[in-house]
C-alpha cells in the first residue's frame, strides 16, 4: 500500500466507516450515530456477511487539493450544472455525496447540516453555497427534487439554485457508479463508496466537504450531527475573509483545527494575541485621555 495513502487513512476517524449504514440501517443505526469522539474498529457491514469492509470505504483526506471544475451533472429539472458554475460565484461550497434514494444515512447528513446551519448565522446564497451529488446512475429527478425541496424548506426557503442536487448524465456511468463524473469528483475528494449487489444499495461514510471559492478542499466534516461552531468556522476559514462578520474572523484566530478530533479547539496563542491587542488599545486610550487633559490644563493656565 502507498505509505502516503496509509498515513491519510490513519488521520481519518474510524468511526466514519461506521456510517456505512446505507445498508442494514435498522440494526446499525446506533452505530451510525456514534461520532462524538468514539473511536473503535468499525464492523463489517454489507448486504451479506463480509460484502463491504469498513476500511474499504473510509475517506482519504486530500486537504489542499483542487477538485476538477469541468465535471458536468444534471439537476432534477434536466439542467446541466458544472462544478465550476458554483465555484465561480466567489463563495465557499458545502458538498455532500451519497444517493437520494438512500434509506436513511444521506437524509440524516442533510438534516444534520440544515439543523446546524440554522444556528450559525450564515445565509445560503450570500455566505456559502451547497452542492449535493448522487453516485447512483439510476437516480431519478423526483428523488433529487424531493431531497432538495426538503433541505431548502429546512433552511427557511432559500433559493434551490444555491444548493443544487445533481445526478450523473444518462449513460455516463457504470451500474455500480465506479465510472463517470460522480466517481471522478469522489476520487478527488477522497470519498469512497461501494455498491452492494445483494441489497442493491451503496455503502459509504457520513461526511461533508468544505471547498474554498477557488475549489480547494478545505475541511472534512464527519458524522450526522454537526457542531454549529465547527461548521461555521469551517465555512469562515474556507471563505478566506469573505464570509462572516469581523467578530467571526477574530474568534477563528482563537481556535485551531485539530486533525485528530476533527474539531476546532481553543488556541492559547490566539487568545494571548487578542489579549495583548486589547491591553494595548486600553493603554493607548488612557494615554490619549491623559494627553487631552494635559493640553486642556495648559490652555487654562495661559488664559488665567
């Protein structure tokens, strides 16, 4: 195995593989929801015993790499959409990959994102964009529009064009999804999936991706329950100063992303730096006040 790929896999929490629960969900839902710092070997989940191994679908993080912008998809209305169409709008992009007929996990990811996005104070279409891709070549427009409509309603009726749900064009991918534009995008993101013929479902991890406006992979967000602070910081960071308030950017300097826990944790030097700036500002204000009083006293002596 390539050492660099092995190193990347080590950094990816094994619990993400538990979220392969696109197969056998009723018995595995408890496993799929255990993301908060819970690390242990992931079980083998598949349509039949041993069909899908968790290590075969764990994401491989490709932070800092660019996604191909020329890949073309179609939305639920038959309109062609390229990855570059979204990236050309100057906002970070929140990406999800799965399939719209997924019995549970993919819906849980979207519900978790919408629930968290309501709390972060960022507006879809103004501060960020969304992009959801199906890897299933047999996906239909009804499923795409239904899933998109549900998400948009949860985000208080934002424009559907700001978060397109797209499919591969007809006859552009193999039955198992291992060829075609969705596969190319998945490989660039390090997202891996497998088609289980017995259950006729796709196994994959629960993960969302944050892209910079230029198309670089900025962050991986794992699970189905997303911390609002981590989600906001990920979007603000990816926006490179173009997203969020000044306070958001100041707070981001006090937190540092921990690749082991996949969370933003307090950064001591950031707090010290802000404390030093505030102390300097207070001292400067005090000196300015004293200087003004001194000038006033001198004028009074002259006129006395």
